[in-house]
């Protein structure tokens, strides 16, 4: 293995049989304290649209779920209706957080059998649910912390989400979730990647899990020297499916003078979990301006950051004023450049947040921005008394 002293690209792996074909991310389910209020926030702040609902009106007695979409992104916001459920226990420990990263697969039974045979812990064996719109097959395995992966095959289903869910407008309870989508089309297009935070010393274990169980390959890894400031550091590796559709960076804290953002997350999330969702847009300047207008808060970047941006990435020269005005970060690699920005935490705890990203050929993760980004995060940590 190459010494982990800097950002180290990983050689392109030799082609091999794809024993775990994945179509992409089907949906992401967050367990939240109040699904109706969370849906109002995501529709009005981020531009999602409600499409389906499940709860008392559809026969559920212990939970309620609001399904929101934008572009190819599907979020499910689930809250509890009674005290002692897995939803209430998850929320009591973690606050609002990602419970399920669901993966679309062509064959649920094959995916589950392969995953368990290769070391995954099974949670729900393959099962089928059906209604007048067709049938959906699912199965679930465990991953880091309390996070789950659910395999989903909805190829024989044309309903609003899953059997048991009503389309918006089919129940009175769903009507109140209607929000304002983007006036000129969707602001956000797709999930670019999902970042997981794990405990010190566990990153390699979970990278190996995704390699062994899913056949994913390591794209790149970042050492504590590559991702560090005067006060804190972390280490990260990125695993991805063979076609690059699914990318999972895995972070762990590293020793520093003070606590890193990963330490803060692990403390307030009370364990490992999904730290942030990176969502792609085709017009990040316009998207961020609109999200700011809607009340979304973003990390602040010092004006001096932009002094050498054009020297680093000449392609953005014509956009420099807009990038500076919106506080966007700029990075590049051998294949192009990217623009990105990070929201402040979207809940009460300093845990889950979003990244907005626009790629122009670049396949990286903004490593050239790590110092500016982590200094911005540290300023926020310091305000919270957590640095």
C-alpha cells in the first residue's frame, strides 16, 4: 500500500465480473422528529415536491412518511406515531438522521444472497409487497452504525412510491404537505455521493465492507495531512460502484490539537452515520442564490479565498464575481473542474448537512478546497463551543 501521507490516487482496477449489479440510489429515508414539518421545510427551502404519503389514513398505526422528489432524488421523511418504535428510538439517539440508503437492483434475491454470503448482516430477508399498481420486492442489510441498505426492485410497479402509500391528493393528510417547487424546473438533479462518518480506526473496515460485499472499488484516499488545518484533521477514502453511479466517501477522525468535525458529528449523532448528502445541479450559481432566498444557510468562505481561484482554475474567470457573491468553492482535476458549497446543519444537532455540487468533467471531491472548507467548519464549531 502507498504511504498515507498525502492525497493518493488509486490505480484503475482490473475489470472483473460484476457480482453485485446496482442501478443507482433508489431513495434515502430520514427518520425525523416531525415528518409533516420536515416535509414543509424541504419543499419550501430546497424545492422538493411531495408525491406520496403513508400514515393513519393509509392504515399505518405506528409511523408516518412523506415522500418528496426533485430531479432523480427521492427523499422519504418518516416520523413516529407512538413512543416505542424503531423510529422513536432512532430519533431519540441520533436526532434527524439518515436511516436507509436504498439501492435499486435488478434482482433483490440475488443481491441479498450475495451480500450476506460476502459478510453483510441481514436485517430483512427478501419479501414482496403489492397493490393495484403492481409489486415491489425488497430486502435489507446493515452497514455502519444504525444505517441500513435496502435493495429495491420496482420494475413491476407504477404507483407513486411503494404499496401502502397514497399519492398526494389521495388523502386529506397529504394535501397540507404541498410546497413550492422550482418555478423554472428542478434546482437539484441527482444524488452525487453520500458521505459516512465512522469511529477512529474503523474506516478501513468499512471500506473493505463495500469492496467485499458490493464489489466497489477505491477511487481515492485522503490522509490526515491532506485534510487538515492548524487545529484538526481527518482521513477519508472513497469507494464507488464500477460505473461510478454510486459513490460513498467514508471518513474517520484523526489526531489533532482540537476536535475535528468528525469528532463533533460522532458526539452529537451518538455514533457513526451518514454525514451529508451531496446533490448535483446544472446551475449552482442560480441554485444557491435561490436556496439562500428561501432561507437555506451555507458555510461562509473568506473573500481572500478568491484571490488565486482564476490562477488555479482559469475556466471560471468569467464567473468569478458570481462565485464570490455566492461563496462557492472551486476545484479541478485532470478531467475538468467542479463548483461546490456546503449548507449548515439542517437540524438542531450539528450533524447532517447537504452539499451542492456542479461538475464540469471533474471526478474528484474538492480536495483543493479542503483547507478552506475545514477552516469554515471550524469557525462554526467554535461558535458552538465544540472545537
